[in-house]
């Protein structure tokens, strides 16, 4: 893996990509090596980047070399550890507990799916870990990594299916 194809994230909320420094928000419980569903922590490790989703009513398709799809009003993500769809994109309504991806707030206008706990998903070890748009003043996330929208769109341009994210414990 080429060093310039790895996004580096520090516990201090700094993201490095191709020599550029960006501020980012992390989980409200900080980072962890023992991720559990609902703990509000960002998992430590090196993970692939799977795909991008975006709100077509709010922006045109971002430039990226990752697989990309439009979000729809019926899209969700299953965070029900007891369901066979755990940590997968699903269609709403759904029998399991799910997170809605089509939101009034802008945080899911652009989503990059981080390949955490997905091959295969292990119950209760965390779900829906994304790179997404940060809230105002970089408020903490539920476990994701969040960037200013312009920064996320800039980074997306150079991401490929070989790109990874390295969330560091130090």
C-alpha cells in the first residue's frame, strides 16, 4: 500500500491525506481498541473504504474513484446486532433497528463507508462507521470520522478502491 493512499487520523481530531492536514470530529467517547455497538467511540485500526453515498437533492455526484450511489429516502443502515442485516445498508421500513440515512441535517449529504466490522459483521462490535460531513464546530460523532463538507469533497477526488483509513490510538 502506497503511503500516499492512506488517510491518517489522530486521536486529537487531525486527519492527514496526501500531505494536507484537516480538522475532523471523532466519536463522543473518543477512540477505542474495543469497539462495542452504541458506545459512541471511533474504532482504532486500518480499514478499507468501501463506497460513497450522496444526497442528489443537495449536491451533484462528487468526483471520486470509489463506487458511488445516490441516497434515497428509503435508505437506512441496520444497527440491530441481533438481525442478519447487522452493519449493512438496508431499505426502510425494516424489521430490525436501523438508522435513517436520509436526514434533515446535512451530516449524511456525503458518506464514505469505512470497512469496519463488515467482513463478516460480528454482533455488538459496532456498525455504521462512516466518513461523513461534520456538524457545526466539529461536534463529536457517534463513532464516525467527520470533516467539513468542502474538505471531504476534496479528499474524495483522490480516493481509490485501494485507499485505506488508519485511525491511530496515539
